[in-house]
């Protein structure tokens, strides 16, 4: 058994959400969530919209702080890649790749050394040199995934970055993910696509209303998720 890369024990997080001008309410986003991620594995997280998947990734990335529980991560080299976080819309794809890589803990020179590889894998071509505010969701997906997969931090957190974009890029991304799975890359992968989770993940978690309902083989967890939806 590989060493534990992420250990989560009883993680709980409550939001204060404004319902109207004079009313607000507490929303429990995570409720005593516990799991481990082993070094070198790909863990899939599935669940309905609003179940807490993306919130959990933000906790793992250090963006959100839990109210209670214990989180232990074996490395400082961890990145969250999501279409809704991290890109400056007025900067070019190239500049965002540079700053994004440096935020992941890589040096300016290290990022520059792989910048052409990021551009090539993304397939953005000339669009790599224009502001990302002009990008479609598919183009943002290409940039986000390419940055994460080429730089390869010790732990990658992927939030639906394969959910948009053309079929050709999806197939290339699948192939690259499968290549990483056979290496030492540790990945936590959030997706609504059960096919994606079954294809590229070693294990999976099912989350609903901030609670882990089940964990195990991706095919078994997919069955549990379909029961939840029926």
C-alpha cells in the first residue's frame, strides 16, 4: 500500500448564506467528511449539484478553512484546476500560464521552460497570446488542464475541467490522464461524468449533502449514484 498523500478526518464546513436583504441562514456544505488519498492514485468524487464536491476541493487546496476536523497533506505542491478559479481575464493565456505555474510553487524559469509544451498541448495556437476574457469555456478548459498536466504538481485537484471542449481534446486529455495514472501522479478528480470516473479513477467517493455516502471501486460507486438519482 502506498503512503497516504491526503488524510481527511471529520471535515465540516458551514456557510452563512444571505436569503434576502434582512434574512440569512447557515448551510452545511461538508458534514464530518473522512477519506484518504494514497500517493500515486486517482480518486474520483461524484455527486449531485450542490453536494459539496467543489467545496471539498477548495478545502484540500487551502482556499477554504473548515470549521472542524483534521486535514493532513503530505506536500505543499498541490494545485486546483477549475474553470471558475484562478485566471485573470485581462491577461493572455501565456501570462495566466506563467502566473498560474508560479502560484503552484514553480519558479519563473521552470514555468518558462515548459511554456511551449503547455501551449502545444492546449491546441490554443494564436489564442494563447490573447486575453482569456475572449475564451470560450472549452478554451478555458484546454488552458486549465494543460497547465496542470504539464507542470504536474505532486497532487492535482481537477474540478470539471474535462466537462467542456471538443471531443478531440477530451480524447487527448483522457490519454494523458491514463499516462499519469500509471506514473506517480496523485489526482483528485471531480466530474459529473460517470464514464470519465470509471475510465480514469482508481477509487471513487459519492458525496451528497456534504456527507460521504460511499467509497470504493468506481463502477460500484457509479451504481450507488444512479440509485440516488432514481
